[in-house]
C-alpha cells in the first residue's frame, strides 16, 4: 500500500480506469468478511484487493508510458 500511495496521490485514484468500481466492490467484500469475523476470508479478500489495485495501477502506468512514448516519437524524441 505504501508503494501505491507513493505513486498515486489519493486525488488521482478516480482517474485510473476501473479504480472507483474496484474500490466499491473490493471494499464491500472486505467489510462483509470483517463483519462475519472470518479471519481467513478477510485475509484472502485483502490480498485480492491489493493484487487487484496493483494490477489496475500497473495497467494505468503501462498506458501512460505507451501514450507518452508514442507522442515523444511523433515529435522525433526517443526515450532512453
């Protein structure tokens, strides 16, 4: 989580495709597991949430890199 929050300030979360829906869906599952006092399910839901958030963030960065790389090349710049 520290790594995610380091690269994505909270105010930008909504600009990451799928993040708002993931927040609602993942947190709902996590809260339900906590309410049921099921430690194993809670741990699994938290792990899945962190993996899901990481995947969304990685896809966002991949898209940004691809977009920036394409625009750099279109003006004759090469990113090293």
